[in-house]
C-alpha cells in the first residue's frame, strides 16, 4: 500500500511535554504538546500540529491513568492544521504517573506513541501569622490561618487539628474541626503568668493532609525606650586610608537621644592561621564620644595601624558601642561590622547565553560594582573575545555596559573576558603584600547545534515585565531556504507561555519566507493578562521545517510582582501626642475581607519577624517555574541531538561502557534544540536530529601491502530501527610502518604486520589523552594510578623507538610527579596502600603491589623515595602464608575482578610478578615461596583463565621455561579466534558490554609472549592476533573500560609497539564506492600520526579500501546514527528533599539524597554520588566533616562546583540516605535547579539522575502586600 505518513511526534514536557512522531510512509509531520506536570482537577491544554498530510488521517490523544483511559481529543484531517484541546485532569490523592497516548490512524496502518506525565493533587498556600513575634507570660496569643489557591484566591478549608506546643513539646492548646471561611480563620490562646519561656510552635493540619507550622516566643522583656545604630561602610577596601563610623541613638517616637558613647573598633586575629609563628593579639582602639543634637557621635579612624597587609587577621572590622542616656543612666548596646577586602571591583557577565547561534548576535551585559556591591557608573570596560580586545564599553548609572557581538564568522567555542584595566597593566604580585584586585569576568559560549544552520532566538533586555499592562516579546530568526519546500511563501512560528507550571497561553505567528533564500527577520509574541503570569513567564518559540528539523528557543521572563486586589492603609497624621485621637483609613476592592493589626514599634526592635509581603506570598507558591522534568517521568536517555563533531570529555559525566562493536556514546557539549526544550522542562521524542540515542560502529581495515596492493570491502548497514536523518559516516586513515622485515603470517591470524600501524597509532592516541583515558573523577588511590602508570609505559616506548620529545617528556613527567604525590595520600603507616588511605581499616594487597611496581618503574623519570618501595615490599612479604601463597587483605572495589585477583592464587601470581619486575631476582626467598604456591596450584588443574594468564606472565619473568610453555599451551587451547583476532573469554561475562577482566587477562598473555624468548607457534604472528583484538576494544582516547585493564593493556601494547616499530616506508590509500566515490590518502613518516578524515555520503553503502606501498596503515570507516531511546529502567533509584533555615543572614538548607539499588546484580561496585552545587551556594564546613564521618562514605571530594561522594557499594534493595548542608555564599536571583547523579563507577550505564533547588531561593522584591486583620 501507499505510504501512510512520516509521523514526527514530540511531547514537549516540564511545562510542556512535546511528542513528535513521524511515520516513514509520507511527508507529513505531527507535533503534539502537553504539560509533563498536570494538576488534578484543573483544566489543562494539549495542542496538535499537523503539516502537509497526504491522505485522510485521524489523530487521537488519550490520557491513561491506572486502568482507565480518557479521550482528550480526536481530529480527522487531510490538510495542514494546528488545534488545541482543553481537558479536565482526573483527581488523585497523591502524585501519580500517567501516560499521554497519541494514535495516528491512516487508511490501513496506524502508529501508537505514548509518554509519561505526572499528575499531582492541587496545591494550596497556607500561612500562619501571630499578632506579634514575642509575648510576655500571661499575654494572649492571637493568630490567624490564611488559605488560598495558587492564584491567591481565598479557599474554604476544614482544619481538622490545630496544636500549640510549648518549648517542652507539651500540647497546651488544641482546636479540632475548625472551618476556614472566606480564607481566614481567627484563633487565640491566653497564656498563664507562669508560662515556660522559650519557642512555642503552632501546627495546623487540613482535611486534605496539608500541614503548616509557625513559631513564636514567650519571654520576660522590657521594651527599649530607644534604639542604637552603628553606621559603618559595609566594605572597607585596601585603597581606603581611613573610615568614618557614626553611632546614633533614636527614641521609638523618632526624637534623638543625647548621651555619651563608648566605642571600640577592632580587627581580630585569626586563631586558625597556620603560618603564625607567635600568638597575635587583636588590634583595637577605644573612643569616648558624645552625641550631637541629632543624637549621633562621629569618629574618623586611620587604618594604618590595623595591619592592612597582614594575612593572620580576619578580613573584617568590628565595632561595639554603648550609649548611655543623659540624666537616666540607661545604657543600650549595639554592634556592627565591615568587611575588609582587596577586591576593589567585581565584574560579571549578565544575561549572556551559554551558547551562540551563528548569524544571530550574541547579546549581553557586563556589570561592574564596587566593593560594597554598589554599581559604578561611567567605568571603562574592556571586552576581550578569545583574548583579543574587541570593544571598549562604558557603564551606565546601573553599572551595566551592554554589548552585541557578531557571531557570523564564529565556528568553535568562544571565550569572553572583561576587565576594567588593560590586561597588560595587571599588577605584579609580591609575597606578603596585598595589591588591589580590579576583577576579571569570564564567560564561555559554545556553538548551538543545528543541522540546517537555521536558528531563532529571543532578543531584548531581560528586565522585569510590568504587571499592569500587556507585553510583547521579540525573537529574531534565520531560516535557510534550502530547508523550505519549493514555492513555500509562509512559515508559522508557534509559541507557548507557561506560568506556575501550566501552559496558559499559546499562539501562532506567520512570517514570509522564500525558497532557496536566507530568510531573516523578527517576530513579535504577545503576552496578555501579564499579572496572572507572575512570578515568571516561561516562553518557548519554535517552528518545524519541511526537512523535519525543529528550530527553537526559550527564555524565562520575570514579571513584576503584583496582586490583583490593591489595598491601602494610612493614618490621618504621621505623628500624634500620646492620648490623642487619630484616624486610620483602609481602602480595598468592594467585598474584600480585611483585617488590621497594630503593634508597638518597640516590639519589632526587640524581635523582628517575617512580614506578609508580596514577595513572601509569591515565595509560598509550590511551583514558581519549571525546569527539567520530574525523575518519575524521566526517560534517562542521552542527549539525542546528534550528529555533531566529537566533543571533549566532561570529567564529571561518566561515559557509558562500550560494547564489543566499539559502540560509543558521545558527550554533550554546547546547546541544541534538545537542551533548549529540556532546560525549560521539555522532553522530546522525534525522528529528526533531535531524537534517539547516538550510536557509533567502527569498521577497521588493517592493510599491509608488502609485495602487492591489498584491499578490503566494507559494507555500511543501518539497523531496522533508527532515527531518520541522524545517520552519517566518515573514513579516516592513520599510521604507517615498514613491513619488509616480516614474513606473511598464516591466514587464520590475518596479516601479521597489519597491526603494526595500528599499534603505533594506538600509543600515540593514549599519549595525547593521558588525562582522559577514563572520563571519571579520580577520587581514590586505585583510580589515581590510572593517571600514573600509563605514562611510564608510553615513555618507555617512545624512548626505545627514539621518538621521545622534550615536550612529551615534560607533560608525562608532570603527570608522574602529581600522581606520585597524590598516591602518598593513600599510604598507611605500615607502608601499604588502600583506595581511601587511612580511612580504610587496612591496606589493600592488590593496590599496594600495583603502587610498589609502578613507583619502582617511575624512578627512571622522576624522584621516587625508594623507602616507599621497600616498605611496600616488606608489608607484602609479611602477608605470605606457610604454603607460600599471599593473603588477600582489604577490599577490591571492582566486583568484576572477583575470580581474578581476589583469590589467593591469582594474587600470589600478581605479587610475585611485581617483585620480579623490581629486580628480576627469582631466587629471592619470598618470590621462591610464591612460585612454590603457584606450582602447587597448577598441579591441581586450574580452570580460571585469568589465573592461568597471570601465572604465565609470572613464570615468564621467573625464567621457568617449562611452566611457561605448559601454561601458554593450555591458554591456547582455551582461546577464542574470531576474524583473525585472538582473546580469552571469562565465564559469566556480558555478551554485549566490554568486560574489563577479559581485556586484562588477554593483555597478560601478550605480556607473557613478549617478556621472554620466542616459543614455537607463539611468535610475533600469534601476538599480532592478540593485539588486533585489544586494539578493537580501545575507547577513542586510548584507554579501555576501567583502571586495571587499561594499565595492563597499555603495558602490553607498549611492549609490542616497541618490538615492532619502524619509521620507514609510505603508502597510498584509495577509498571507492559503488556510487562513484574516490578518495585518496597518502601516509608517510612525516604524517604517520596525522589523523586524516573525510565524510562519506552513501549510507547504506558498499566501500572498497585499497592500499599500495611499503608500509602498514589503519583505515577506519565509522558509522554514526541514532536509535530510539531505550526503556526508562534504571538500576538506581534516586530522589531528593530539602529543609531550609532561610531566616539566617546566610540562608542555609539541608539536602537529603535518597539512593536505592534495584539492578539485576546482587551488589554494585564502588558507587559515586555526584552533587552539582547550586549557583551561589557552598558546602558548609561542618557538613563536610560530618559527611566524612558517615560510616557509608569512603571519601568526599569538593571541587569545581561539585561534590563527589564515594561509597563502598550497595546491595540489591539497599536504600540509603545522605545529607549535606549548603549555605548561601553569594545571593543569586532566579536560581535554577542543580543535578544529582548516582552511578556505578565501574559500570557507568547503571545510573540515575534527579535535581534539587533551594527552599530559600530569592525572588525580586517589587511591591509589598498590605494584609490587614482586626484582632
């Protein structure tokens, strides 16, 4: 039958969940949008876009909840249409996962697609307020409970239980089944004169299960007659010569206080300064002053005597003052402080995107503030692009300098920096002397990915939109004409506006376009009922090209905080005499329920409270804006926007393990349509470039034209299910070695020398990527060795082949020196080493052996204290048992090694081999006894291939020819030969994922073959087959799956490369295809390490690679494509919750991370919990200390805005909770959530992700809410 349609469905989620489906049977595209978070009982919206259908089609959208299904909308069409449906969300008692299902029905065929959404019960705002914050015993506590919905409309509620508890948690009052009518419930409770002093708590619970609490204090107090204030600059800088302090007294009715002042101005010494050679004293000066007629005493203080350049004092000044009232002798005290800093100015980039769109201007602002955070006007600002001075700007009255950069010539990531002094004029530092720091701002922008190079982006200032009138937003676009249909004259842009978690506005904006023309212009997006959009309007604008590509942008627009019901309150006069009458006027909308409270200003001087302001009320909203999507509807798929150039690895994002076909999941770098949607809560399922999990398959052709040209045919095939448009391919050629010295090997092993070129380039790749062999945090002693040991093998290889350059030596030595120093952190007092050092109960046999032999090998390149090598050897010798075997001590964190070095025989072989690598002395008593243990085990017919492989290497080093021959023969009988490659399989190993133990034991066999005399049938031709298999398992950076296998494999491959290296010869490689392609590459000694690559356009296709010349080359054809995302099963379960103390000067909150292992294994390997810090927040020191003392935690690393927490592991079903306390370091508005990830260090595909935000996040304060109540 004819094709039905190409169905492109995307469900935009988090305010909207976008489902794009495309059926491969036609040119039609479909787009369905619905919120990923639905509120029960609310009316929500789902919209459908259908473009260019070619036959009658019916679209049906349903909501599936539990066993019921509700039809949302049904639409039959044959022409392009955009339609929105409104539907009522069913009630639920708790958050419930449901599904939105989309069905496309044609004449015959149909396609079904669904996605998960979260339905939550409606949320309400409940506020408790007392008539004052502090009471005396015997006074009556009056309080009210206010209830309203998220639109601030009062709601009626039944409060089933209200409790008042004293400081000893005794219930002193209780109210049951009280009804809140009109949104306000008034209650009161008289206290007794003997009431316990302290903090009392009012708790209330509604019939809907909602709970709220509020604290007040009972205390014997005397209201102060006046208040004392200290006026001091908030910040004193290193440029200040003196400072003026003013101490003032004012009666509560506003008159000045006359009296005498005693003030002390101090800079305190730091008791924790580690460089102090003697105890320092505080520097203080005392002043006796009198207040003037204004009630103030003023003093100017010279700063020269306060150790301005000293570092062993706190960077602050403190003032304490006493004001004694004349005539009465009443004394009140006050204190104040000022920060001392050398940071004269602070520069920041404001409102600058993290990515740029080529052709659209990159706009932003640079803000300059002084040490006291006040804006600096008319300040010259120097803007550098890639360290080249581009603009000189000047700040306005708000300290802002705006810029707009032309991005049309940019192609890569770009770094921006800004200073207020020319970079070459920066001051030199002098030890012990402080210099003023004028600040430098940095911002890094990546290229936004678009296959068609079509873009849309919001423009204009990011200022609060007025709440009292309709608004208009502007976006700029570039649409490439090649992606338009022939004759197309119009293109629709669609927009959605989300507020408080729901889509509230949507619409269409058409623009005129032309085919085969670069179309540019601006669109206006209207905003109506702006007040209802507060606090933030989240706007997404997008279009869909005829090619199926989605072009989109999003931005959050803050709204001025206003309330619909305006209330005013004023007295007839601002000041009256005691006992005089006054008039209070209250004005509000007709029908308003109002209340008034009057409070003595002195009470608030005694104890302040959180006032009921507009800002406070908006902060009570359960959802102020959407970001990402709830983990319960998360699909855990990788960034689907691909293809793109290979990015560099991101250190704290572990890569998924590769399968045996070199399947690689690339990292995400920069932004694309997928991240645009996700950052605003959008989930995408599509067959355009914005959908699917990226895959890569490599086909290697190892060609050695010794006497005649050689060729190989390669077929590129796509799987049955893949994402259309995602496929791409490339061919690359690298490496060359002379082959005249080698004979042609037996066909079963393939060309012996076909691996020579590959091997040389293998080491080159590893050499260039030593710092990223594994893209994981190096947080323990075992992982640190990955950065250490490979350097030795590569240096040995380059040195033996005469290729060692000074620059390479310097880099590798740097890694060796830092790795050496870092590893000593994991040393025990007895000379042993363990993954987490002294926090482990004992050293680890395997790691101590590894460190011992690596330190000994490194002494050829760096200084290594040989006592550490000897101490480790002594400790290992003490573990030898009477039978000669070495006892296993300590935990090995990689469970895949069990059956490997975790048993005593394998461990003994490993220790003996390491001791032989030290000095080759097989007659050493400890080594001799180890060999006796191994021979006894060999006589008992060992079946563990890992143990046999390791023993073969050990007996090779020991020079025992008979045992070596027997073991290698035994291994040969168990080997796996596939396509000219040789390796050894481990029982129980995964058939799909790369097994690190298989890599390691195969590498030990190679080491055994190359570390002794050549054996009949097991010469270099046999070794070439092993190298072929190892080479195919490498990741793009030259490493393998984990630490142990990477180190051993690189050691073996370096040994092989050294033995077979030759720089001579050249080869020409020609790549042809059935479609007429012809590409030619030349490889010689000048470009042998050059990676030459060309794109291929025929997919699927048949290619032939032909090599002519005298040297070997590796030609690689790589196929990239996307497959539909896998199921959302995760081996881990992770969630977070927070509890805040937001009333502190530096707000802080506790983050609780709940982790559970629910995978198929019985136990994980080492587990890492990676917490990204919120902007402006830091980890509290005490919290870090407590975290390290947690019995579950082995190590905590805090660096570069992340916290890495290492756990021994989790058993199946085991659930644990960890908590950290984060405190605000710098206030940040519009705080965005941060990600928390848990993963298995050695099986990174087992992971789960969630996010969190601060309960104390700030909103812009614009207008106070006047809420009045009559008591």
